[in-house]
């Protein structure tokens, strides 16, 4: 008899700490997760950067992380909260509100830690890379993504969240190894299979729809999800926001590599709730339209000069150095690989795909 993966889904309407505490405890109880006392635990939230206009929809809310920290403290665990945001790490942690959790945990910026080399001959694209040594030293990694759509990968969840374990500027370098959604998704699974979190808890109270993970619109879903298998969590989370998981290449690749069982048992609800999320602009076209678009130049990435503050963040983080400031960002279409990093990290949501 095939043992099913378990994913719990619990209602949680607000970020009121008491309500979140109850929801997180229930979600963990439903999958019968037990923490080992005196363990060394790394919590990996989704921080991305500092986005004052829509922070609540972009980053893992500190209330959800605090709930986990409280439980871990009861088990006398040593807690680390670590990430490597795209933009200024110190400012990003502060903007996310996670700095207030220093009373529970040590805040870790991965590029400021000692690094260790990972070698994986079974990887498709990333056979050698570096991550913070701490990631490999802890007893348990808790993957804490946000429920969002994504311009490049369609959906961003527990698998994609681990891209933040790659320190600093190394992200841009490895992005050059895999252009496009399919190749980049395989690269994400390369990273995932070398980290393998033992628990995933998703903040789905307020998520993001449309051109996520940073330029979309806030969407209230009112959910907390948990699973011992992050891939199983992504499968269910993508279904909740009306995606077919088979069309999410990172999920498809992870299943192909047998990183999750196909059989999944839902805990806490009789069936998977359906909450429609608007899809990214890059996902809007039907298959027929996509074939037509291949015959012509794709819509270029452009800058809304009314929003742009000429900070140069997009230029500094472009993996192909395809952006120049004149004085506003201009994208060289010959160099651009449409990884959408510029759209993702722009603090003003000024970078976008040109619309008809």
C-alpha cells in the first residue's frame, strides 16, 4: 500500500498573533509533526527585498514565523532565520518586520556566512554551487514560502523559495546557466534536492496574484498550509490558486525526480479550496497565441518612468547586463534573456512587460 504525502490546510483570516498561533499549531498537529528537543533549526522565509508599497503580500509575515519560533522554544531549539534577499539584506529584513524576532532567533544573511561547496553529478544544470555552511549544519530546515504567482515560473512556493539560499550575487551568475522557465525550473530542483527541508509551512493568509512575486496585487486567501514534503505542499497550493501542477515545471521536474509521491492526503478540509488568482501577464496567452508570438518579437520589458526613481537596482542585478540607465532603465533586447529579475526586484514596480 502506497503511503500518501500529507498536506494540512487551515483557515486563518488575519495576522492577529493569537489566531495565527492557533492555525500554525493546528496545521502541524494535523500532519503529526514532532520537533526534536534541543535541535538546531533554520527557518527560511521568503523575503526578496524591501517593498514598502506591498510588503504584506510579498514577504512571509513575521506573525507566522513567530508562531513557529514559539513552538520551537518550547522544545529548547536553537533557531536561525536566514535568507539572501535580492536587494540590501539588512534593509530587507527590517522592512519585512522579521528583525523583531531577534528575541527568538539569530538573524542570518547567507552571503555574510561561511560558504560550503555543493557537488551534485545528478543535477541537470547546477552540478557545482555554493551555499552558506549553516544550511548543511542544522538538524532541520523549515521552508516558509508565501503563496504567490510568478512572472517566470508561473507559481512560487516551497521549491522556488530555496533559491534564496544562494548567497548574494551568485544568483545572477547561476541564472546564466538556465534561460527560460523550463531550464530555470530544473535548476531550482537542483538546489532543492541538495537542501531537502524536512518541513514546509506556507503563509497563504495574504498572497499575491498577477505579475508576482513582487509586482502583482495582494490577494486574501486566508490559509496556512503545512507538509513534511515541500513538493507536496506546492502541488496542493498551486491547485488552490487554480493552476494545473503539471504545467508548473518545477513541480513536474520534482515529481519526475521522485522527490514526492503522487498520492497526497489533505488534512483539515474535506477537499481542496479553490481561490482564483489572476495569472501573470506571461501566462495569459492561449497555446495558439503563444505559437503566433514565436513568429514575432515578444513584448519587450520597459520602464514606467512615472514610477521609476532611477535607483539602478534593476541594472545592478541583471544577470546579462542588458540594462543601461539613460537616465531611466533601457533594456537591450538582444542581451535580455527574459528572466524577469528586473521586474521582480524593482522596489517601485516600474519595470513591466509592454502591454498593447
